[in-house]
């Protein structure tokens, strides 16, 4: 089995793959203060609950945008699974050609999403990840990652509105059903949710044109794929999203693992005691 970690600023999503299929997944809160042993105990209990044996894990792969959590999960992998994990970063084969000015600046999650979207949907693509931040990525039909946009996510916007104003309360992120609102709560929900939908539609419209121009394909279809915790809500009120794919990042991790597993023979050997106790 393969254990995949997708570490975001708010949540860690774990997935277990067996024979190329995602058999289960969990979502945990990202906590910089948790130790490898604390995360290890949580993961062990999750495995036990699902009737899985951690001894059956053959390898581990990690994608993270939170550097402070990376060492913790590497230590967890070596201590509990006796594997040195693959970490998405420089030197990892992805199959993408990254056209960013500095490819090292592209978040690991954005690369993983692009790999999965290109493999599953093909053609010209825009991938939207609606998490702590909302990111937009443009991918050509030749698997070229040409760039994108980063915007504050819905949760960040909501927290900023609460923290930077004197009288506005915290609100649940849900669609109020109308934009002419008669109380503060629904007024805020309307501005946050429908404002985000409007931003998504505007950026997608402009990105489609720029992507077509870049590829010299003015009439080409551009597929829009959304992932992340808030993807379903935003897609429900937006006409520009073609597919909602909640497991896109985990599936991308499994695809990247398959591209790199031939070089894993040495790294998969059990770790020495001194490595596990560092």
C-alpha cells in the first residue's frame, strides 16, 4: 500500500492506495505543534478503525506547503513505517514542463494537481484549488505548466473581515440564497461567497483567453477543474467550473509516485535505530 500526505495550511489530507486505487482517506487539522509521535498515534488509530495494518504500507509520499510540518512527517514515516518518504520538490519526476520564472516557487500542491488534471482530463486546462488560498493554474495540452493566479481563500477573507472590523461577527461560510440581505450575517455571507464566485468567474474568463492565445488555439476548449474543501460550494453557484474533483491532489501524488518508484529500492530499506531516534 502507498500512504500519501497532502499537507495544506489548514488541513492534512491522507490517502491510502492499494493496487493503484484509493481505498480510504482522512482529513486532519494541520498543527505545527504536534510531534511525530502524536501524528503517528492518530494515523495508527485511523488505520485500526478502517481495519488496515500499518505494516502493509510499502511506501510514503508527501506534498506540503507547510515547511515546518515536513520534518515531523518525515520522522513519522521513518519511525512508524520504516520508510524514507518521497517529498514533492526539486529532483522529483512529474512529467510537467514548468514555465514559471522560478520553478522552485511553484507550490507542491499546484504541481501535483496539474499532473493529475492533465492525466485525467487532457487538453487545455485550468485547475482551481479552493483551500486556505484560492489558486488558479493554467496547463497546456503538452503538459506545460505556464503559470497562474493566487488569491485569498474564502476562510482568509472571512477571518480578515472579522479581525479588522469592530462590529462584524464571525460567520459560517454558506450561501445565503440572495444578495439583497436584511441582516448583518447574511450580508457578510453574501459578500464572501458570491464575491468569491464572481472572482472565480472573472479570473477563469481572462485565463481562458490568455491560455488559448499562448497555445495559438483561439477556438480550443478549455476545461476547468476545481478541487479543495470549498470546491463544491463555489462550483454550485458558478457556470465556469466543469468538474469538481475532491481527490485530485491525492491521485496526483499516486501518479507521481509511480513515475519515481523505480528509484526507491534503497530508500525503502528499514531505517537504522539512530535515524528513528533523531
